[in-house]
C-alpha cells in the first residue's frame, strides 16, 4: 500500500494554474524530496497532502484511504495523523516548549502522566531535554527547529511533511540537523516528504528526489 | 463542519440584532392600519421645514468634517511622523474628547462662555469639531504607519521632507484622510445631543423629538429613513472609492518606523508650543472648567445621590456590552479575516453601515421590533440597551480583530489542526490567546463607546434603567450648574478610570517580568 498517493491532481489560484495533472506515489519508509525553484508549487503539494487546501480535480490518498477528491476534503487535517514542520516553524509563542508538544496530546485525550512522559522522551530524542520550560522566543534558531520537529514527532505520525525547515539556518547547522533528521527517520520508520530548493540538501536527505518545474515533474 | 456552523450562527445572531430592527422600522413606516401607505413619508417629504432641517444637517456635517480634517491631519502628522517631545502624552490628551459624550464638551464650553454667547451653528461646529478631531488625527497616525518606510527613504535621497510629504506621504495616506472626513461627517449627521443643547435645529433632533416629545412613532420612523438613506449613500461612495485600500491595515513595527521620522530640530519648541496651546484650548480648559464649576464635595454628594444608581447601571451595562461586543467582534472579525463565509464582505459592510447609522434610527428600529407583548423581556429590561450597543458598535471590535488577526500567521492555526485539534479547541487555545492584545483593545474601545452612548440609550431605555449620560441629559433642564458639572466629571471618571486601569495593568505586569 502506498503511504502517500496523489492521483492527477490539478490546482489553480484564480486563473493561475499551479499544478496540472500532477501524480506522485510514495512508499512507506521513503524519504522523498521535492526540489524546485520558488513558486513552482512545492508548498501547494504539502498543503494538499495536509488537507489545508482542496484539489480542483484528482485525488489525494493516505495509507490507501482517499482523503481529498475533486474539490472536497473527505478527511480534515486534524484526522489525517500527519506530522508537519512549517516553513516558518509556527511554534505557538504563548506556550512553553512543553506546552507546544502537549497541545496535540491533549487534543487526543491522553492522560497527564503519559503526556509528560511522551513529551520528555521526544524532547530528548531531538536533544532538547532540558528546555521544556522555555518559551519559543527564548531559543536559538536551531533549537526552535528541533522543537518544531519534536512537536511534529510527539504524536508518532507515520508520515512527516517538512517545508524548507532548514533554509534559514547556516550551513554548519543545516548539515548537522539534516544528518540527525535522517537518523531519526530511519529509527522511527516514518515516511518523509521534504521540500527544498537546495540541490545539495536534497542529495543528502533523499532516497528519491523529484525535481519540479512550474507544476510538473521535470525528472526523477 | 464546526467552523461553518458556528460562523453561520454568529452571523444569524448579528442579523437578528442589527438587521431585524432596521427592517422592522422600514416596514412599520410604510404600513398604516394594516395597509400599505406612504402617508408618513409624504408628510415628511412635503414639508418645507423638513427640507430646511436636512439642509442644516448637511451644512453642519460639512463644516465639522472640514474643520476636524484640516486640523486633525496636520496634528496626526506632527504626532505620528516627527520627533516631537511628549508625543504620547499629547496624543492621549487629544483623544479624551472623543471618549466622552460630545454634549459634555458642550456643557463645559457653555459653563465657560455662557449660553448667550454659545449657541447656534458655529457653537455646534466648535464643540463637535473638537469632539471628533481625534478621528482624522488617529486615522492619519494609523495610515502613516502602514507606509513602507523604504518609499519615503528613497524619496528623501532627492528631496527635503516638505517634498516627500507632498508627493509621497500625503498621497499614500489620502484614503485614510478621506475616511476620517467621511466618518466625522456621518457622526455629526447623526448627532442630536449637542445641536439639541446648543439650539441648532437639525434633522436628527427632529426624529428624536417626534418620538420623545410627541410620541408620534410613525413620524419619527419616517423621518429617520432619510437619515438611513444619506448614510447608505455616503457609504456606497466610500466603498466604491476607498474600501479596497482601507481594507487591511498592517502597521509596521515601531523600530522600522522610527527610522523615517521627521527631525524638527530647532523648530521643535515652536511645534511643541503650538500643540500644547491647542491641547490647552480644546481639552484642558473645558475639563478644568468642569472641575472648577463642580467645586466642593457638596455637589458630588448631591450628584451621587441623584445619579449614583445611573452611574452603577452605566458601568454595569457598559461592562456587559463590552464583553459581548468583544465576543461578537472576535467571531465576525475571524469570519471576515479568513473569508470563512462566501458573503464575508457583506457582513463587514453591514457592521460599518450600522456604525454609521444615526443612533435614533437604530433606537427607533429596536423599539419597533421588540415592543410587542411577547418580547417584553427585551423591551422592558436592560437587554434592549445592550442590543443597541451590539448593533451599533460591533464594527469597532470586528475591525480591531481583523487588524489583529492579520498579524497572526495562518500557520499557527494550521499547526494546531495538524496536531489533531478541531476548530473549537484551536480557537480557544491558540487563536484567542494569540489575539489577546486585540481582544483587550477591543474590549476597552467597546466599553468606552458603550458607556458614552447617548443616542440609542436615550430612546430605548426602559423605566428605571436610565444610564448616566441619559440621566445627565434629563437633569440638564433643571439641575444647577454645579450639579451638572459634577455629574459630567463623574461620567468622565466612569469612562476613563476602568479603561486606563485595564490598559496599564497588563503593561505593568509585562514590565515586571523582564529581568
Ligand atoms: N493562497 C494563494 N493564493 C493565490 N496564489 C497562491 C496562493 N498560494 C500559492 N499561490 C501561487 O501558487 C504558486 C505556487 O506556490 P507555492 O507556495 O506552492 O510555491 P513554492 O514552490 O512553495 O515556492 P517557494 O519556494 O517560494 O516557497 C505561486 O505562483 C504562488 O503565487
Ligand atoms: Mg513554499
């Protein structure tokens, strides 16, 4: 069964066509990188998979289940069981690091003890064990990055979506974090769909790279 | 979906509060004894007196909006664009007249000059211009902050500030200037407290007197329809030319802005003197006159005796009004910002229409809707006053919330959904806390406008539910000058003290936290 499947998806904003008959299959455990110039539709694909926008035509499936089809969202984002790291990280500034991780666990109705245990375990996994009480704006860029990753992982998703998460970091940190990311992905056996416009970054992360050009695949 | 259901519900509630009274008033005005009839209109429209009143209203509104704009825009530039010392204090001072019922300013001036020297058209122009001056001033300051400083910097390289202001800054804030003029025009058009007190007959006074003095509900209704039409016309013009540009105001942060403020240099003292003189004349003198006139504890004990209950009621109603207005503004602002419903734009325009609509029109509409044997639980209680606040002032809170939401990235909410949270949980734990500054600002503005409301409360208050502005207004006919002055001071205190406390407490707490 495919982990993520886009079947001839089209999407336009007004009269600007962003995706035209776009298809993509991703097997469980793959690390697929979408690579392409600014404005070619990479974020649009992630947002379609996450369920923030609906396709004009075509369908999106997760784990064999159709979640969006032809202008309809069949399964809303909160029920898709995805993890996502946003381009701007989107850490909630009014919550502590721990609060950011616990929010999703609370929504799932998980008990307090279990919440605390999972939060602590995940923070340690990304090397942020001692920072639970801090507010996001008291962290450095790389640390915020790790917290955003931890927040996405704490719900134990099978699929992780990442939108240029490392683009704002310096090269040194970028190298270190992407190595850790690969290690974590292998350890947790999740499917990764990763967006970047940096060819070098792509080559270090991907098991498969998909080069895009204005809404279509230019080469695999 | 939760989001759609709740959005529809909120809009439905708002239509019941705002649209139903206006419709009910319209229907009432064309039905006589169970039949369609334009009798009420023909008597209004054929009388020369009514046309004369309409002309008075137009002249007064034009003069006030011209004066307020001509003074308010330069003042806004001075306070928002230069390195003038004491900018914040001066701004706060100039805003005060807007925060209290305009007739209180009229009372102060009359106390100062005597009614024989202060009546008629020009007296109204003086009082209302100073009351509404803050509107063009604040809009100028807000629009100045939306200009990308780079545009001005680029022009500075080739020209002095005078040239930059003329060719870059002023054209960019022109929509704000026009908007200010329009708002002042409409507020003056609907104002009846001041013209009534200073004895200048205008149209808004007419529908009020028809109702309150002659109990002629039909005539009152028919004469408020022209008021509604003028409002609609002016707003259509506004929407046609300005709406898109005034839509989402995104101020840039202080740090960027300060890089392009005008250095006054040696002229600093001159401008500070001018601004202080103006503040003295328009704000400090009237307030001092009231304070001095109310001399002595005696007049205050008397004031509390005669209007203490009204004061408590005013504060209570304003508290509930502000709370409900904040909730309504939060949801409507959210619907408008996220375009959650296909007709979000109409919702926005409608709140603004209601804000601009003269209070008499809303008041008469509320009465015609709720004055039935089955709805006495509204008509006979404070609920009708609060409904009036909600109908008229929701535009303020919803616009404040739209501006606030524009500063919260959409990804905050999306991240919550991805974490498995539904809409209600996301709104409560993520969106509302992130918008808390807007909620607080909205609450304060709503409190001030609710407590200072005279127009609606005057028409709809049930026996035993008089608010303080209404009580003062009725006591003005026979109370002593001292008593009235003391009441006005109490009114100002009831408005400003809670607002100031709410405004400063979170700031003080925030300061304490910083190590
Ligand atoms: N909400 C929207 N409304 C209108 N157009 C949009 C919207 N979102 C995206 N677009 C347009 O769709 C196209 C693809 O956008 P997308 O964000 O997917 O690009 P991207 O590949 O992620 O670019 P970048 O590398 O800059 O993030 C762009 O031309 C963009 O202008
Ligand atoms: Mg993108």
